[in-house]
C-alpha cells in the first residue's frame, strides 16, 4: 500500500462505504467501518507529522480494503445478476 492509496481509501472509498443511504432524514452510519476509519485517519495524520510509522496503518487499512472490495464486488454482482423491480 502506498501513501496515496491509503489516503484515497481513508478519505474517499471507506468514507463512502461507512455512510449508507437511508430513508430517514439522517444518514445511517456503519460504525464498525467508521470507527476503524477514524482510527486509521488519526494514524495517517500522525505518520504525516512524523509521530508514527507507516506500517502501523497497514492492519487497519487491510480491514477497510477488504470491506471496500467486498462492497464493490456486491455492487457489481447486483448490477449483473440482481433482481429487477
């Protein structure tokens, strides 16, 4: 994982995945993803400030990457094989 990939994962991909569309007025947040994303962001900023090692980010980012990849595969499957209304 490169710093650019980690930044995109944390600020775009995982952020969008953590926020679910909802019929309610407030967005529904998947806290299992959002809590880890926030922890990883703190580590990322600490790394940018020279206070942490980049390797410290890898375990949290691997969890988020798996979630993002699974979600992407599910969306692709739904588009290809999903039931039509």
